[in-house]
């Protein structure tokens, strides 16, 4: 039974009229379970028109009204977390416990946005000049859009829409066509929470929809999470059409393990961060940098843990790692394992072998040692359950390796030496740093984002920078003069 997956426009499901659809799979079986509508240019126009009309009213709503809707949405998201988790697992493939973790982190972002009355307070300077007061305010942009990735079909849209809506904007979500149903479930929750129709829109589609949003004159800002080539395209195309853009790109996250680190602690962390969600995380550790003489012991400890990982359907409560999202993703990961072996690396644990389910898009956890920076298994973002081990003689060599990489999303260091850790956080050229923390995703009241080829734009996502991204500042200079003192003065205004 193939389910029709429609758009959500003006507070209701809307069937597509383009005649184009894309297949949605159950990654654990390889079966087609849905057909998602792909928007035409005219459907993009209709979605934006609905959002534009809603934005005019929503921006006039009081901060307490917006906060009340966000609190209601937060409660509904909490109450329906298990149901949403099953939707995520059905189309993405990640295990249910991982889907639950995704939703828990999304809830934190909604809770942050609930504080919008505090977050949007401006500044006020009384008597900046005689009889003159100056104050600052932040106002919404209007219609904003989020182009979201397949790997976090619930969390990333909420990263964007919670702040955008709290700030008084109307938000259009263009989810990945690979797992689109979670966004429709969020739309239903927003409606139940009392959000006016048109303030949250779901527009499914491919490049036609993306380009339509990037070029539409009534879309003020674009948020994006995905690969670096597409992030660069989004940023260049969006800014060329006068939009504010934050485009988060790819990653090659390193975990540096110093000789004094606890081997078991580091091995547990490496396995957890490399193979969770089958490696389909932009913050997954994909490279372990073993410094000095810790390499052999670390590789042995990681290898000993991998046969114990239970790989299977995400719906199976005993599974710890599910499938990749598509057959193309699976085949791409397998090609990197083969390329690494042919380049001279040692495949210590081979995910092409072992007891894997006979159907679906599965690759087992893979460990590759002896990797060098010239190999494709190192240079490319694999986005699968493959952990490469690079050997470095010294701390300085490890730092140079990380800082030379074009990606700079996340990095971690494992050590018992506080001085080395502090030096590392100071010297490393990466946007998010973990000290004995393998996946340093910031809490909701900070902001998420990398450096270099991992981010295009000036602001990071969610948290304080997210609130700034979805608003623009305005400064008001005010005077209520006594008419008796009014004069003509052609000089430049002075404060003294």
C-alpha cells in the first residue's frame, strides 16, 4: 500500500497538481511505501502567497500570544514524541531510540523559543541627547523558508521553525523528499497548538521547489542544512536574489586521542559517535586521529566492540544501528570501503561482511586503519558507518591535520591533560569543539554551526544567533520637544 504524501498549505493538506512524485522507501526492507508530491513553480507561488498573507497578521500578534502557541506546541510534541519517532524510523531507518533522541533535542529548541518575550527585548538609552531617547527593536522578516535534510527530518525543521515563528515570521518547510512525512506531522501539531493557518507551510519538492524559493521575491530568508556543494549553491543563488541565507554544509569530524587518554573511554566514544544512526549525522565522528603510541591499543579496543553492535530494522527494539536511507547511499558507502582498501588502508572490520539483513539498505560498522589524508575515504564526507583511523606522531601534527581540512563542523579531543585541552580549544579552527565529548552539539541556548566549508553565511543556527537571523534590527531616535524651544538648525545632529 503506497501512501500519497501531500503538501500542507494554508492549514490543510493540499494534493499536488504537477503530476510529478518521488518514491519514499522503508530502508529496512527496500520497499516503496509512499509517493510524495513534487511542487511545480505555480505551487511554490501558491505556498508563498499563503505564507505572505499569514505573516502580515502573525507579526502583529503579541509576544505573549506567540509564547502561548509555542508552549502548546511544546506540550503536543512531548505528548506525541513516540508517534513522531515511529514516523521518522519508518522513512529514515534510524532505530527508535535514536529517533527519540532527535525529538528530545528538538524539544529543547522549542523550549528556548518559548522565552521569546525575553529573547526579543531591545535596548533603551534615556537622554542620549537633551530631550532625546534612543532605543532598539527587532522585527520579523516576513516569509522565511527552511530546506531541510533527510538525516534529521524532525529535529532540523524544528531548529528553524521554532525560532522563526517565535520571531513573528511565516515559515515554509521544504523537507527532504526521502523522508517527508515527519514535517506533515509537525504541521498538524502546530495547527492543534493554535498557530494560525499559513504560518507553517510544508512544500514538498526537488530542485524546482528549491529554486522557486531561492528566487521568489516574497521569501526574505533561507535556512539550509545539507552537503557542502548544495550549501554553496543555496548561498550563492539566495544572496544573488537579495535574501538572507544561512547554509550549513558537510563535515569531516575528527576525534583526536592523545596518548594519556583512557583507551576504553575513547573507544566507547568513537564507536558511539561513528556508528550511531549508521553514520548519517553531520556531527558523526568519521576520523579518529591516534596520537603517539596509543594507536594500536585504540584500534584494537574499537574493533573488539564492533561485532557486538546489533544491526537491524529500526523498529526492532534490539537494534542499535539501522540501515542507510537509500540503495544509492548504501552503494556509495560500499564504494568508499573498497577505494580505501585499494589505496592501501587496512580494513580492520569490514561492513560488507557479517550477518546483515538480507533486504534493505544495510552496511555493517566498518573500521579502516592506516588511512592517509590523500585517500578518498579521508577527503570525502562518506555519510555512513565508516570510521577511519589516521596516525599522528605528535599533538602539533594532529592539530595541523584538523586545521588543514576544508571542513570545520565539529571536532573532539580525548585527554586527561587540562592544559592540552585548553590549548586545543584555543588553536583548533573548527566551529564546535568537544573535550572528552565526541558529538559536541550545543545546547539550545547556544548556537549550532561550523566554520570554513561547513557554513556559508554569517550566522549559526538556533539559539541566540537563530533569533537574530530571523529578525532585523531597527533603531528609533525619539524626541518630544517643547514647541517654545523649536528652531531651524541645518548642522549635523550632535549629542552634546
